[in-house]
C-alpha cells in the first residue's frame, strides 16, 4: 500500500491530524481520532459502526495494519512518519505509533438503540452527566464485557468518541451503539415503554443490589462522578439500589459500580456480543 511521507509537522498532509490538538474543531469537522493498534483494529473490524478516513503511522505500525486497512478502508488516505514527527503533529505521546481519523456520521436515535437492544434481549446502560473520558471509556468497556446492547447518554455528559474515551474503552465505543437523550431524564420513559426496568445505582438506596428481584430486561442508570444521580433521574427509575460496601467508604467509582451491577443483573452473554 502506498503512503505519503510526512517529514515535518507542518507538511500539508499532516493538517487533518493537527485537528487532534483541538477536540472541538475535530468534532466540528465531523471527525474523531482513534489511537493505537488495538483501537484501530476495532475501527476497521466488522463490528465497527464508523468509517476510517485517514491513517498516520510509523513504518512498522503501517506494515502491521496494512492488511486490515486493505479490507476495511481501502479508500482511506495513508500517511507515514517517524515516531517523533507523528507525536509532534498530534501534540502528545503515542505509544503504539499510529492514529486514525474517522467519520462520526449521523448520531443514532435513542429509540433505535432501545429497540435494537430489546430485540436482541440485551441490557442497556444509561449515564447521566458522566464527564471524565476515562470513566466514560471504562463504562463502554464494561458494557462490551457484559453484552450490553447500547448506551444512553444525557446531554451534559462526555463524548464517547473523544480520543481518551475511545482509548479507555479499548475501542468498545466504536462498536456499542449510543445515543444522546433529550429531554433528560424525561426521555428515559421510552425505556419503560419498551419493557425495561430502570435500575438506578444510588449509594444511599435502601434496597441492596443482591436482593433485587429478577426481571426480564434491565437498564442500569448511573450518575456523574461528583454529584451522582439527580433527583429527577432517580424519580424516573423504577427502583434504586445500592452496592453494599464498608460503611466508612462513601462510594465506588462509577465504572466499577456499573460493572458490579451489570454482572449481577445483565443477561450473561451466550454468543459474541459485538455483532
């Protein structure tokens, strides 16, 4: 495969990748970044919902990714640079020597995400104002591990396609459908209409997670790192539960709590989930 050589950060071919320094400008251009071989492999894989537009890689990384690129994105623009030039272009350290630009495409509709998950018999995850990209990415990684069919996001939360969130998710945010829900939390009523039980995780709830009665379809609702769930979101849930922990500890990390809850009440995966 032929790739254009970038010798310096100011080369014309590097211009799209310099947008990685400005997340808002990158999003405004309808793009997002995917870093590292594993994440790019998932971007190019059959379960990905996104199209790669361009790849910038070291010679070694490009050689490793070339077969996948040829199958998954044969029309993508390819650029090759030495590690120090690549890092100067994007403005931060890249441990695996490659970064891709992909098209965001049209946002998914909440109704579509809910209907598809319900038809597949999978749980859902709803996140209110989770802003930290590492937490958001970890939530998507957990969702992938437990076969969640989709993630619903409040308008004020972080971007699952921000490069740090994509990296923390190990590429799961490229495969699991997600949608913004507005008005929030009123839009959560669509979960009830689809037959889901909305289970809010609240550290001070009276009902313990392990005593929750069984239900056919569950949607786990988690809140922001600082404030937890709002009163309105709690009111929109069918039930609030707590995860029993030591009384001198305030709460769990949001991604950790979600993983415990999903393990407890999400249907166990019986087939490959990224489909």
